[in-house]
C-alpha cells in the first residue's frame, strides 16, 4: 500500500499525540475502500478547533481515488456540500473543522445565509437543488429548542441528496431518524475531536456512494 504524505514524515510523527498514531490503521481496518492491496492513501496533518476552546492535531486519511489531487477529481470540477447548523458563536469553529476535512475531497461549503426577500426554507431548497451540491451535512448541536435543521434534513433526503446528520449527543435525536434510512448517515459525537475521527472513517464510503451516483 502506497502512502502519499501531505506533510513530511518527520513533521507527522513529531506532531502526533500517541493515540493518533493508530488512527490510520483503524481507518484502514474499518473502511472497505481501503482494503485493496494496491490502494494509495493520502495523509494530511491538520490542526483543528475544539469547542468551546482549544485545538488539537489530527491525521486525515483519504483514499487517493477520492482525493481532489487526482486527475479524475480535478477534471470533475468543484463539488459543494450544503451545511445546516445553528448560526451562533460556535458556528465559525464548526465551519473551520468541516472546511479543513472536506477541502481535500474537493468540496466547498454552502450555508443558507439569510435573504430578506426569501423565506429561509426557500433559500435551503434552492441551495440543495443546485446541480453541484451532492452532499449535505447537518449539525444537531443547539437544536433542542429550535429543531428547524430536521426540516432541512427532510428536504435533502426527499431530493435524493446524500446526507450526514452530525448528532451532538447532548441533544435528543428524533426517534423517526433512527434506523439509518438509505442516503442518511447519522454520526454521533460529543467533541470536535470525536467528530473528526468519525468523519475520517465514514466519509470515504459516503463519498464513494456519491461519486457512483453522479451522471
């Protein structure tokens, strides 16, 4: 198995906390996409924001067949991920984390910014219906008293968009979201570190399904 490093091996090894040294191995074991003996993998050392404060080092492992650096991905153009989340003081950190994880797959983020001339759900529908949006990501953090995000999940699902529900375990998840319906992946988390870990191990299979569904 070949490994292409986005950073030097010395920097990678010197910057990692002990538990992160096993991340690549665990990722490779958990994902079918990594099982081919001739598969090349990109490793990227990232510095990600924690909530409410602090940051941590992290290794992102990407199958090269899905990486933005490959000729096939470069020719396919930029892809967009719709993001549904609370617009509060923690949004910038969540946005930074998601941007750093998804940019290596060739994705940019789209948020439903307020437009005085349109209802917010019309903005959401317009964005999700865009031809370059083939992934949607919803964060349940802070939605206990304002669960609008679940309406957006329903819109994405009805449009056939692959959707990730990033479930903050401090918030109760509606019972009718259980069972992992087709096209909907629920990822529980209690910290950004845990979220980064889960996204690293689950994004490859999700994005492989997305790539196979493209015309």
